[in-house]
C-alpha cells in the first residue's frame, strides 16, 4: 500500500513538473501575464477495483504496461478525508474538487480562499465572457440548448457569483441538487422509473459540510420540494428516459 501511494504521488509530481514547464514556456514568450489558466482535478479519489488496489504494483515493467492500476478504496478513503465517499458518487467526496483559475492581467491577487460554489457548467459561460463571444442560439441549422451555467468572472475581483438557480447533477444513478446551503443527495437514487425519494439524503452544507447529519426526516417538506425540482431538471436535461436494468 505504501508503494501504491508512492506511485500515485509520483504521477502528481509529474503533473506538477509539466505544469511548471508550460509556465516557463509561456514566460519565455512573454505570454504568461495574459494567459488564462484553468486547472481542475478529477472528481475526487478513485475507489475502483479491489479494496487494496488493482494491478501489478511490484514489477515495474508490467506496471508501466498496465493502464488501469489504482490504489483502491483504502487509500481513496484517506484521500477524500474529511468528505464522504469517492469518485462516481455525488456526495462531497465525489463531487467537491479543487479548481484554480490564474490570469495575472485579469484576476486580482487575493489572500483568502474564494468560498462561492461553482460547477463545471460555469466554465463555458466564463470563457465566452472573457473572449467577448456570444453563445449562439443555433448551429448548422440545429437549435442549441441554452447554457445553464453562469460566468465566474465576479470571482476575479472577489465578488459573489450571485447564483440564483440551484445546481444539479446525475452520474450513474447517483445525484444531487444544491440550492444555497441545502444539498439533496443520494446513492442509486435516479432509478429508470424516476427518483426514489426514499434514497434521498438532505444536508445543510453551511453547518454540515461533511454530510454527517441527515435532515431528510426533519425537513421532509423541503426534501419533497427539492425532489420535484430535481426531477423536473432531469426530464428537461435528458437524464430520462433511462434504460431499464431488466432483461
């Protein structure tokens, strides 16, 4: 297990070194100050495979030929601390991820962490605004679905994003809805027949970021309202219809 983490750490080191090479190249060309760099990690630690990891870890030649080695749920549990669960799920351990935006000419230096929540769908609206490009309504005669995300440019000056609509997600039947500080989340909740309301959990992220106190029963009315909103989004954004698991 020590060796598995050492190999993982070595890969992170290579990422770090090559980002450094990219930055050095940009600086040598005089482009660094006016280059917008976005860096985001994958959605949390990977717990796939055996609990203690998958693949040959001792034979270097074999290890280098394999493409699906991992460090298993044991290390993933440590890597996700203090959040619950891992990649594939939509609890914080599988949905919260580091995201860095760097642009010396366009972003004011800030000493504090920026606290507003963002989502991957916010990246395109941000780039469109930065590039002063309007998102088209149609492309090659096809009507385009309106963008749901919002621009992150207010964060460039430490201002609030002023998000007015909830964030939604569904991944392999796991799902969430975040509305302000409230998070509706569930494992296997998005069944082919529709959301299974009994599988939803409800948390107040402002008071319970690590999702330890499930308020589903205490806030049953709120849960039902959020369930309805999630289902309406899922229908509109083509989560449904889902293929049935029955054969």
